[in-house]
C-alpha cells in the first residue's frame, strides 16, 4: 500500500496567497449595507488567519488550524464527505449575510447584485477548472446537472449508451427511463471488483464499445465502491471514436486537483455541497463548447433567451433561485486556492491511506471494497467487518462515538481536510471495540 503518496505541488501552489488570506479579515470588511441601504455592496465576513503550511500534507498542527475554520460539534467526527460536507464558517456567514440582505430589501434594484455575483462565480469557477466561462452553468446539484444532459441530448433506436453499473441513479436510472421513452439501448458496464491497474478499468469500457455507441456516462469516483476510474484515458478513447462522455464528478470535484480541459470530457457534473465544502444547493455543469449545440434546454423560465451566449444562459435559467447562497462559491474557491488544491488532494489521499493502513493493522479480518492503491481510489474508504451488518456499525459509530459515516456499499468513511490523523485513530479504536461486541 502506498502511504507515502507524493503529491505534485508544481501547479496552483499559492504560498504567497496563503499569507494574504490571513490578512483578508480587514480587506473584506465593508460598511454595513443594512444601515446605508446601498445596493451592490458585498456584506462583510470574517476570516480566521492561516499560517503558512510548513511540512505539507502531514503537518498535523497546520490541519488542526484548518479544522478550526469549521464549526463541527464538539466530540463529533465528520467522515461523510461523499454525502455532505460542512462549510467553513465564512461560507455560512456569507450566505447568512446575503440572506439577511435579501430579506431586508427584495427590490429588483437590490437583487441586481445577485446576477452580477453569479457572473463572477461562473468566471471564477471556469478558471478553477481550466475551462471557458461560456462552458459553465450553475445548477442546484449533481442530480440536476446529470439530468440536464440525460434529457437534453437526442438519441434514437439506432443508438447505444454505455453506463457504469456503479453510477448514481441520476446517471443510471435516469438513462434507463429516457431509453424506455425514446427506444435507445443502455448497456451497463461492470469493472473488476479488485482492479489491478487503470488499464483493467479502461478495458472494461473499451470491450463494450460498438459502432452504435454514442455516449459513455460514468462516475469519476464511485460512491458505492470508492473505485476511481481513469477519466482522462476513457474520455480520450471515446473522443477517438467520436463518442461523447459525461463524467459525474460528485466524488471528485473539490477533492482532486482538476483540469477539465486536460481530462477531455464533453460534460462534467458536480455539487458544491460535497467535497468543495459548500455552499449548499449549488451544482455545476460543464459542457465543452464544441458539443454545446447538441444539448437542448429542459426548462424554459422567464429570462431565457433564444440568442443565449453561454451554457448557463442556455440550460440553467430556472426562475427564482436561492440566490444568497451562490456568491459564497467565490469564498470557498478562495479557501481551496489558499490551502492549495494539490495540498487538499494530497491530504485527503494521506488520510485515506492512513485509515486503510490502521484498519489493516488493527482489524486484520476486515475486507476492503475500495482498492488499497491510491491511484485506483480517491477520498472514500469502504470496507466490511466479518459478521457485522454495515448499517449496524454505521449506526453505533454515530450513537456511541459521534462518528458520522455512511452504510453505502459497506462501512463507508470519507474524511476531508477538516479531519486529522488523531480523528482516524479514534475511528479505528471505535471500530475495534464494535468488532469485538
Ligand atoms: C456519484 C454521485 N452522483 C450524484 C450524486 C447526487 O448528488 P446531489 O444529491 O448533490 O445531487 C451523488 C450523491 O451522493 C453521487 O455520489
């Protein structure tokens, strides 16, 4: 097992910005809009200063400081990032301030700022993912983004779609329903349960492609096994055959150091309330410019324009939205770039590797659903304890030890940067006690 994961710090590593983030407390504090009633003023938030990361991803004192940015209940350990992540306090504060601002003045004039903020968010998100801002739409979550693609493309009786049998229902049942209505074929692909290499995973898809294949839809990282598919290789193989790709990034966005241009997918979907760590009920959809014309809008609401310029204008116009939450996406991207996206990936990989190693040492009979190798997995560790129902362990972990995991695919633990190595030790101690009960 690779515990000594070596991250690539060459890209996006912003040490100078780290120092600036600490100084951000006053820079962002602007006069109280509720007193002067000025529209388009950004409500203030406070940021706890960071110190510079001294020993990269294994420096526990640094990560303890990162943890302090969150308001996790005392004594609780959140290891359910694959489902929902807590947000740092300043994201909650931004959303609360904007909500109050809106409640205090719902005029068109005051609400004008939300449209501008959405534009800023899209630009920033596009940069974060290395794509063009015309290619990004802000949805409500991955479920919506996946369904925009499923219901927005035209397929007929001659066409075949390949889906991974581990896909989330929104990228699985959604395709099957659509196929029943329009008569195309959906083929489910299984991968080896214990893959030995990336090539094993690519082969599973390659072997099932045919001249009728039009699209491959797959989770980048499975929420039920923790297996990470080599998205770049699958997308490249598909592109060579003129086949479209939809990558469900619910379990990769916000954790992996992503570059969608380099990945080469046609569509990519995700939620901000998972690994990105907030804000709630925002999602993203990416569609490559060259394929955007193929996508029909599912919903037409007030404000939709025939002469739309961007993906957001084309498929994400949805009537009144929860506008106060979206601007906080800028704050969370600031946070990711402050800590450093390669550092976040490295830390999450380290925590998972450490957790796997401790489980193997202290619970030698445990069986892993998730591959042990870091390059075949991501931020999720799923395993089983002999003779123990995963749901029972999941329940007792929370009731007796305040450890929030999930019973998905086994006992599923997904630690994030608000967890420490000490938390992993506490989890393993609790598992040892429960295994002996
Ligand atoms: C792979 C995958 N896709 C989609 C979703 C749905 O996410 P949301 O509920 O944010 O739409 C999930 C949720 O766990 C998921 O794991």
